[in-house]
C-alpha cells in the first residue's frame, strides 16, 4: 500500500513550485531583455556590420579612411557598452553598438567591375549599412539602388554618385574648392604668368573631375597664364602617370612654367618624370594628396605645395553619419571634411603635419 502525502506536505510542495515559477519567470524576463540588446543564436552579442568600400585599397589615403572608420566604431561601441553596464536599457536599445567594420574594395581604383562585385557581396552578406567611395560616378548607380531596395542605407564618401539613388548623405572634401586652391597656389608659384599643364586622372571619377574644374576656373582669373594641356588622362598608377607626364614634358618642357597633378598616384608619377627630365625645382609643381616622396620633394623645393584632405575625418564622419541614421536620427545631406594647402613654409606646423602623415589602419 502506497502512503499518501500529508496535506501540509502538499501545501509546502505547491508553495515551492510557485516560488520556482516566479524565479523562472524573472530569469526569463531578464534573459529576453539581454537578448534584445545582444541578440541570440550564437550566444554572443548581435553585431552591427558596416561595410566600408573604398575606390581601391593600394593607396595610403584609403588606409587613413579605414583608420577613421575604426575610430568611430570604437567610440560608438564604448558608448553602447557603457549604457548596457549601467543598466540603462532604454539608452542601450537606442544606441547602435557592437559595430564591426567590414573593409573591402578593389585593389586598383579603375576596376569598377570589381567594386560593383564587392557591393553585391555586401548586399548578400546582409550588412546593416554601406559606406562607399564610387570609383565611377555612373557605374555604381544600379548596385547602390539594389542595396537601398534591400533596405540597406548607403553613405557615399570621397567621390560623388550620379543622381538617382536616395543615399543617406555625401561626406567628402569640397573638391572644386580644392582645385581652386591648387590653381591659385600654382599661379602664385609661377608669378602669375607662363604655360601650365593640368594632368587629369581617369574619366568618370567625380572627385577628381571637380578638382580639375576648380583648377581651370581659378587659372582662368590670370590672363597671362596659358593652359597648354588639360585633356590628358594619366590613369590610376604612378607608372602610367609618369609615362603620360614624360610625353607632355617632351612636348612642352622647355617652355613650361608649372604643372598640377590631381591625385596621389598622378603626383608621384609626375614628380619622377620631372626629376628624370631635370626639371624638378625649375617647373613649379602642385600636388593633391600626400605621399612620402611628395613630402620629401616639398622639403627640397621640388614640390611647391600639396592640397590636403582629411581622410581620417572622412572615415570617422561617414561611420558616425550611418550610425545616426540607424538610430533614427536625421543627418545633413552633404557634409564637408575640409581642404587645406601645405607648403614648404607651413609643412612643419602641427596641424599640417597631422594631415601630411595621417594615421593608418593596421
């Protein structure tokens, strides 16, 4: 015969069971609250993946953009973590956190097909946002539209995109103004008279096209300056640029007063061409974007000025802009990151030193 439990034992058991339910319920609520902040499935925090896609990955400018993007992500992650640890659930839910920067791009800046492929890969990956520097203003329109159709917000940086896609914001240097700065600097260097050359980059690059337009606009204010060549495209490498500069110097070298190269690889190639022709220091030279070779050339009066951007700020501001959008905040449609002129006279000033040698991502 099986003994039945007493009524007092039944009462205790019921009370204990209800107590366990309350504990379990409280734990479940806490777990769900944590999951809402961290995600679930793999047991780790839910990542916010932001793709940063430069024109190319071989030039140091883009490494500085990458550094700025990582800096912004670290700051945003720290703010989110602080809210979580303080127990401020509402603030933690409002902030974007656990950001992972996915940095990927074509090796060379002229490979538009490769850049399109990278954007498509990011769409397939399901990233939370894309930050893109189009290497061809028209060629990337369709794939950006595709990303937006998939509800992936897109920030364009450095170089503009043709009209069409409803991007979040455009974060960049005012490249027309940068070109104007170069034009006035070259005019001053040659005494506001003489023959000059504009060495172009590649067709379809919005940023360099604006620099070229700005330069020609500024030079047009000097009646005694003649532009003897402005239709030659030097390409996206120093080697190609040197070849183009060699040809131009053979034709115009003896009567040439100055030359402007609109980006880092062009300027590096132009510098080598001037040295080989024995015209370094004789033909005045303005560059756009720094390199070790150009900085050394400025120290020895082989380069008369370098127009500078702030690539670290460009990467930083682009990530911050996308994060604000993900948080439901409004952002400006166009944001300038500044343009500056380094010369032999001011290159040792602290602010110029930072722009001449910006920090790089590891």
